């Protein structure tokens, strides 16, 4: 077996007590907190203890039956997230359940914060949702990623790229967060994973932001890496043992595709450049994790108010009746794809083939 010792050597990120306390207290900059200075000092002391002693997962229980190491102290929060994913999977596989479409608003723009105006993506997502909700036997859920920029406490933390150390180190669902020791709590992905799992079809809509997806959508995309090959048993790697994960991968890893078989559609839009590349990026990503395209009309890229002023972009969308109808057709194609998929008529042509180089 190849050498599996992890490569290390990056500079330490450990903080001194003074620096930690300074950063912690910066959260209470508002003069409103000044009468509570003594209480904040006490809380800062407790937070420092959690940080210095690395209380990443302060509430744990033995994993129990069904895990590689039943005695391993498994995070209560990870267990709850895993159970939510399992429940969503059971609901998705229940033949008597309604067909569920997850509609993703990938724009960060909202009239609830600085832009002062809704996004065109939101409007297009609502058009699609109306089509889904009018279809008998179907239900929709709108995942609005603009809440990352406008709603208190909404956060998706960046992917730490455990996959690049070894695939089994990337747990399904992600176990990197929460990390109470360094204040990385409230990770929205714990709620988002079950939304994807429960869906029979997924529709992603987003604008071009500097030739790429908006940062809010990219955060979610990166954190969904664990859905494609992720390890559902953190005890097998004793949490985050890089060396053990490398050994497991080299011994032969199955790369379970946890979202494979769902159907997808994509709408990418912009005002000057980049829409075609963005649509291809999204389609390639969704296909790569095992989702099935719903057809030609389900993958569209369009310009709205091409090189016209930003100030009149909503008026441009008002006038573009053809685009509105294309988005409705995108939703209709996805509905039909899900219907065919659930009846067994739509099958992935490469099903059953062994991946020669899984990754």
C-alpha cells in the first residue's frame, strides 16, 4: 500500500487568548450591549475554554448498532442530520408519496436587504413553482438562497475539501459542521440536504455573476460534494482520521451516489455575457452527480435586457413573454421527466455500468 501519512506543514491558525477574546467581543460592538459587559466577559471565558479544549461536538453518544464502531462517540447533531436525510430518503422512495420538485433560487439578490428589489431569478422561480403546484400529484419546495444575504443567522460554511484527502473522509451528510469550538454553528446545509434527498426533481435557476454562479449557490454546490461518494459512517474513519480514510479509500471505496436518479432542469440568465457557459457548468455538475436531464427544453440560457440599463431590467423581463413561457416549459419538462422516472419509463442509459475511474 502507498504511504498514507497525511502531508502537513501549513502555518498554525491558533489564536492567543487575548486575540480570541477580542474577536469574540467584536460581535457585541453595538452600544446596546454595554450594560452587559460583565456577562459578556463570563461568556467569553466559557467560549475560550471551548476553543482551547477544542469542543467541536460537545454533545455526543456512543454510535450504537449499525456503525463500524458502535462505541465511537458520535455527535448528537450529526446523528440528527443523518436521521433527517434517512427520513427524506424514505419519503422520496414511497411510491404513494406526491412527486416533489425542489426549485432553487440561486440569486443572492433580495428586496429584503441592500438591493431594495427582488431578483429576476425569484420571479422566474415563482413562474416555475406555479406550474408545478398546478399539476395534480405534484408538490414544490422553493429553496431561496438569497436568505443567506438577508436573513439573520442563515449561513452556509465553505467546503473544507475533505474529499481531496480521501473520499471516505467526506461524510454524508457533512460532519465538518457545526464546529462549536471555533463558532461555526447554525449551518443551513443540515436542513438543505434533506430537501435534495426528498426531491424527485430539481430545478436550478440563477443569474450570471462574473461568468459564474452567485456565491450563495456556489457554497451549496460545494457542500453537496458529500452527496456524491460521501461516507455515511463517520465511525469508520474515527471522525476525521485522515490516515485511516486514505487506507479505506485505497482498499476500495464504493463511491455511493446519494442523489443519483433524480431528474433536473436548469435556467441560467444574464444581461451581457456568460449564460451559455453557466448553463453548461450547472448541467455538467448535475449530470456528474448522477441526476438525469429532463430534455432539451429543460436546459435553457437566455439574456434579459441584453446590454440595457440595470435600472430597467425588470421591465425587460416583463416584456419578454417568450422567456417566461420557456421557463414554464422548463418546469413542464421536469414534471414529465419525474412522471416518467417514477413510472419506470425513464432510465439512465448507463445504469449498471461499472465506473472504470470513479471519482
